[in-house]
């Protein structure tokens, strides 16, 4: 496995020691040909898996036409993209079929756009005195890394050394409706929160929190803004996480999966009374809504429109929750929170750190990433098939047992051998992942999986005890214009 080095890169990341060279579906290969299951999915940017054939085809087709005009001119994919966003997402907001769309590039830009819009709406429509608008945000939030957005954070690593920060934000405990109510006053123009906090470790609020926010903000004529950049577009088993509580926000911030893992695409979608205050000259973006981004975004929204990915996330999520709860019951984890195909798990510090667990998973063929020292987020592509999910969870259990036993006696204990499954012998070559790992079948029961997928998984990545569970092989070639 090749070492990762900074070289000319500024040291803004501390990556795991793996260098990825190829990817397909739920699988990636490093520069040595070792195979891994991707359980991070680019922080949910790869909800549809790596190099989904339909998304690649949409990008390749558009690359031959036009990629950028800037918003100085219209192009033939822009209104189509906006209308598709209204159909798939706008109808889930208070904007309904009259929703407006502001296309941007990154998730941080989408949140910044929403902040600008609600402030201007507060001044122009609500009559809040100029420069006095405030926005209520949550402790533990993560909305991006611009200077404004890290100013909303209470993470000292994200904030430290980057002030002074923009005023106008009031922070309250996440999930505490009474604290939100106490923070609201005549200057409050919006409540901006993630429905489920991703960076904080997949923190799910009480069931009455978002319905309570909706009632409070409607009563006070305050905009309710949902940052669905990580939680949205199928991850929670619904198109938007807000649907879990039957809540329609006024504005939704989207990103990550909207670009299909191919390029940055983001947008703010929702109430025309709010987004309509952004007139020519008040906001813009050179690349926002470019033809290539629109083509890929339309293709991603088309995948969601069938409901298959949402259904698969819900079904696989039930398996994920059951298995993680069992690990908590055994004392291998101190906590686990999950919603759809998204989970945050907490390590016992006695066994090691979150990074220790991620390195143990890496050695056994699964990619994940820690956050906040002892927590690991699990977010595999929504296209994952049952055997792959079960195998990765077996590897998680095995890794936890190994860390526990290493802590207790410096070697493998009896439990470490229990749970091992027969796999390929050293030197066996894995088959390439099946296309179903990219394009999901119509049958998405958590109880059944295509036998060819099961065979590919059993042969491809799983190995024997004491040896690396990373197989070696190459992904099958994807035609750039495949349907």
C-alpha cells in the first residue's frame, strides 16, 4: 500500500495511508491494485456510487456540447435543471410548485446563498432594521469552511485562528426547541440547521424537534432553512431528511450528491418570496449552473425520481441499525446512531481512537473516516448490495474485537477468531464488481440479493484471518457513453 505524502500540498488533511487510483460502484482500488469497499462515499457526494454509468454518460454527452457560458447568457440546460429541482425537491418545501432555484457550486456556497437571501428578505420584506438581522444556528453544526461558516461552528479546530467572525448568529443546543424559542426575537430572520448533524457524528434530534421548529418559525414569520447537503438526496431513506418528520422547510441547501460524485453542484431551492429578493447584481457565480453541472444534476435527480435509491437506503438502513445495535449490546461500541444508510458509531477510548478503528478497517478492506476523535461515520453508496453491506459489518465487528483484544492482552483473544468466515486464499484474484452495484435492481429487499453479487463479494474482498482482507484486481471498464 503506497504511503500518502503531502509533497507540494498544504497540510490541510491527514488522510489514511491509501492512495486511490480506480473506482467503480461501491469499490475502489489503490495504486497497488488492492481493493476496498468505500464506506465514506465522499461524505455522501457518491450516493449513487463511483462512476455511475448514467451520470458518466450525461457528463460525456455534455462535454461534447458546451461546458460553460457563465450566467451572462442562458444555456439550454439551465431551466431544465431548475425545473427538475422543483419537481424533485421544491415540492417538498413551502415553495411548492412555485419554488425558485439558485444554482451554485459547493455546499458552502449554497449555505452562504441562503444566508444572504434570508437577510435581504428580512430587511426588504420583514422590515428588520438594516444590519441587525440575526439567524439561529445549532451547537455542533457543520455548514462549510468559509470564514462566515466556521464562525457559526463551536469546533475549536475549525474556528481557531480564523477570526474575527461575522456577527448576526445566535447558537443554541441542537434538538432543544425551548432554547430556540428563547433565542428568537424581532431581529430573527431565520433558523438554519442540519436536520441530522453529519460532521458531529450523525446526531439525530428528538422526534418533536423539527415539527416544533416548523410551528415556531411559521408563527413568528421566520424562515426555516434546512442544510441537507449531507443528509439530502436519498441518504436517510427519503429524498430529504425533513420528510422523516413530515416537515416542509422554506429553503433547502443541496450539494454533494447533486453532482453525482463527478463535479461540484449545489443549489438553494424553496420559497419564491425569499429567493425572489435576489435580483440581478445582488448575487451570482461564474460557474454556478454551468451546462456540465446542469446535465449531471438532471441525471442525478432522474435517478432519485424513481424512489429506488431512497427505498434501498431505508431497507439497508434497517440491517445497518440492527447490526450496530448488537455491537453496542456486546460492549464493542459505546454508542451508535443511524438514520437510513447513515450512521455514527462511538469507540470505547479504552480500545483506541476513531482513527485506530479506521486504520484497522483499512487493513481489512473497508474505507471509513473518523470525526471528533472517537466517532466514525459510515455512509456507503446507496447502491450497495446486501452481501457487501453484511461483509463490511462483519469486518467492522472483527476490527473492533481485534482492537479490544490487543488492548486487553496484546494479542488475539478467543473472540477474535469467532466471526471469521472462510474467504479466498492468498493470491486469489477478485472478480470485478457487478453492474448492479452501480445501477440498482428493481428489487431492493434487505432480505434478498442477486446471487451474482454475492459471489462477486465473497470472491472479491473477503480474506482469511491474519492476512490483509484487501484483494487485488481491476474494475471492469465502463463505457463513457453507456446508458
